[in-house]
């Protein structure tokens, strides 16, 4: 490392494939501080397995992977052989490492006050990424990874509080779930909390203690997130609501009843909770709930049609002669691009995902999986939907950043006539693409018969 001026070395097998990585930090922590002999084999101090990417992957993918895993090096592997290494220092040189710096600081926060001091940096990170040309969709993925780290830290603080209060450790394995846009990793700057808690089914003896402990944990976590600037869900879709802090058997009953009885209230619940994603705890509990969705949908095959109906409930706001249809809110006129555009795309791809039994929660990942596995879209049709999604997401994030820069709270009410003429045409074409998608949804699911 000294001779080459690098911070890591990759340990290879006989075929040239990476089996581990030794970093300068490993040498400090595991050799010097650990009292090891310098004659010990590298395998005894290396980290394994090595996180790797294809050399064809984008810088954004490297940034996302480092942020998600809180690591500093990625091996580049092609045909099973090591061809290079990307480090966080490389990204610093590209001025793309702000999320990595924040990702390191969040787990290191020793108190809630330390964590709160980091929160103003989120908007700055978002702004800097946008200025460097990262797409809004990619920014949403990165922001979601950072939010996940905040949630994990707040859960640790809440568990510590309960120990200090004499409640001890969690009595059963549990999983903290995020839902809605958090579950889809599609967050922007204006996102309410949507979360839930699932825990292993307790014995009769543990039923009351488990309920008491996990309710206390959920209340502390939600309150902690509110204090950090994450608004509570107006509809109460949070783990602090006892209804959404339940053992896995109760969650199975919820899912079964929603699929069996697709009335409007249950469809609303499905649209939120079927986008679940595990953030911390026992991920197998979240996987069990996904399996339950598949089992129930296989038994009630008409259910995806009801989800599809949500995607065609109204048209995007484009009227005669392709004029924007504006609404008035708080003395302003514009288009709610979340409710009247983005949500239509999200609802459509959720219907496909549930119908096909896909694990993906992100809308574009669902689109790709439905194209690849289900053959639901041609490549041109998928590109049409992707372009619409990214266009709307970009305008939405840019609008929110502009509001923030002007000292105003971010929202989703975009004035399309404040856009340049070419941008207005792009937005109109995105709305037309949504109409085309709605047409495919209507044909596939025969929604007019519901």
C-alpha cells in the first residue's frame, strides 16, 4: 500500500478472482490495535466477501453501493477476474462523495443531538447531487439509503432507552418496515413517515410483554423521527399506531382480508403496505409477509384488477388542445405532480408487480421486472414509461429544491407555465405516456368491468 500509494489491496484466488480485501483501516484495527503479528496471513485480517461491480457500472451505481453498505472500496470484476478498484477517494475527486461523508457520519452519531445536527446536510447533499447532473430518480435512491441509516440509528437509540428503563432487550425478533415512497425508495424532500413493525409470533406467556415492549419501541422511534424533521403520517400509517405494530400472524390476517375483500379502504391499505421493505431487524419476517401476498393473490386472482383500477381512476391533467389543467391550492395555481401524475405510474406498476408476484418495490425496478419476466411491455413501451417517470420525478425534485432555496416549504404543486417552453413539452409528453400506460392497463385488467 505504501509503495503504490493506495488504501487497500485485494486478495485473489488462483484464478484471479477476488476473495477478500485488506484496507489500511484493517491494518490499524486488526493488526496494530489487535496485537497481531505482521507474519500472520492476509486472510486472517481481510474482509470477505468483496463487494464488487462490473466495470461497465455507472459512477452513480458505485456511489449508491458504497452509501448503502457504508464501505470505502469496490472491486471491479469482469468474467470473474479483478480488473480494478474504485475508492471513496476517487469519488471525492469527482465531487460526488457528499452522500458517502454523510453515510459515515450517521452511524457514528453518539446521541440524538449529534444526529439532529446532521439533518440540515440532507438538503445540501440533494442539491449538490442535482447540480452534478445526477437524475432525480438516482437522487431519490441515495436519499432513501441515507434515511434508512437514520432510521437504524434511531432504533438503536430507542432500544438503549428501553434498556435504561429496565425493559431489557427485545423479547422476540422483529423487523422495522418502511412503506409507501420510503418502501419504494422514491423519496424527495417532502415525505411523511410511513412505517410499521412486525415481530415473531409470541408464546402465550410472552404475548403481553412483547406487545408492551414493541409498542414502546415504536412510539420512541416515531417520536425520534418526528424530532429529526420527518413529519408524521396524517393517516396514521406508522408503527406507533398499535394497529400497525403486530406479530406476523396478525399481519398475515390483514393481508388476507385486504385481498379477499378489495373495498376502497382495503385497497388504500394495500397500496401502502404492499410496498413494504425491511430496514432493520429480522428481514425474514418481511420476506414472510411478501410470501403471504403471493399466496393470497394466487387464491384471489381478481385482486390485481382492483389495484389496476387505481391506476386509471383519473387521467393526467392535460385537457383539450393539450392545455394543462390547473388546480388552485393555498392561493396558488398548478399541478400536483405527485397525486395527478407520479401516483398513476406507481399504482400501475404495483398492479403488475402484485399480479406477477415480484419482490421489487421500486417503480422502475418493477417496470424492468415486468418487462423481463412477465413480457408485459416491449422495450419501446418500457422506455416510454421510464422516460415519463424520470421526467416527472426530475421536475418534482427541482420544484422542491427551488421552494427550499426561496425559504418556502417544499410541496408538489408545480406551476407548469413557470417552465421553459421545451420543458412544458416534455411534461406534456410524460402525461401522454401515462395515458398510453393507462390504456394498456385497461386492456390487460379489463378495469371498465369493475
